[in-house]
C-alpha cells in the first residue's frame, strides 16, 4: 500500500498570498504546500482522502486511473472545494464519495447541481454515501473505518486503513475513540505550527504528544501553515520518528 501526500498545507496554502516571510519566499519545493489531501493506493485500488480546491493541480502529474472512493473528513472548503474536478474520472463510472451526515448534507447544499435529479451534461457523476462512524467500509481489498475527532467544537471524520491512521484538523479526541487507533504503525496527523496554541488545531507539541500516546512507529505531520517554519529546519528539530510531510511525498506501507 502506498500513501501519497497530495497537499500538506492549511486552508490558505503556502506560500500565503501577500506574505513575504522566509517560508513563503523559500525556493525549497518542500516549503510549497497545497491544501491537505492524500491518496492511498494498491495495485488495484485508489482511495482519495479529501478533495480540496487544489485537486486538479495535484492530480495532473499522476497517472490517470480510476478513483474507487473519495473519503471526506468534513465540509470545510479546503477539504471539499475540488469536488467538481472529479469530472474527468467519471469516464470510469460514477465516483463513490463517502462522508458523515453533516458533510453529505453540506455538500448537497454547496454544489447542488452535482446531485440534481436531472444533471446538466458535464456535471460530475457522484454517488454520495452517508457513512456512519465506526462501521467498516470495504473498498475492494481495503477496509476503511471512519472514527471521530474534534475540530474545535466540530466533530469530523478521521480514517483507519489497515496499519495507517489519517487525521486532519484535529484539536482533541474523545477517550472512547482511541480504540480505533490501537496497533497503528503509520500515523498521519495535523500540526499547524509550534506556537501559539490554536482553538481548533493541534500544534507540533500536541501532535508529538498524541503520537506518543498512540505508540505509532512513524508519524507524519500535515496541515501546516507558514508559521511552522522552513521544512528542513523543522525536521531537524523533530524526534527521529516524527517527520514534517511534504507535497508529493510517498510512503510505502506494509498492509499485512
């Protein structure tokens, strides 16, 4: 199983418009962060986690093949704003999109033309599924389990896929949800910046403490803003088993 980070940035991306800090001015491609999204792939299956407004740009360099499922975490624009760009992938058939109830309802309100009874020619063919938490979803040979984390006061989905746990936009997690993280090998979790604290997102110290609590072998930090610092300098500060992810990075995961 392969994990590809399509984007690792926050809602405004990096560089941020109008900013001339050392990160936004950096020539290092590791400091360029599109909105957060990821692919999980095997030889026969392709899962997309979130589909932000940079989706088209993120997919252009990659092989064109069927997307078997789109897994949405929540309704915020930086996580669903690219839904219309699923159109090219509809030549493989309807695209199955999975979300919790509030996200599904929000999506139908945000892009109603995608779900109209009589869609105009060219609109993406989306099969929208409301997914209850903790109920396993089988996509070909992969089992996906959605569980709940808290984005400030907003409950959102995170996903467990075999030895991988993918969490974005988390501030806290309720105690009873931790059972879905038992035995995680690869943890992907959000880290907005080092300081100051944020009301709805983990900072770097929060993310490291969470990784230690889970006991993941390797942790990748995502959803990071320019305030986190230069990629190379951040990774030099992090523990050996925690790494600031970057756009385009791939991780091979033993799914056995």
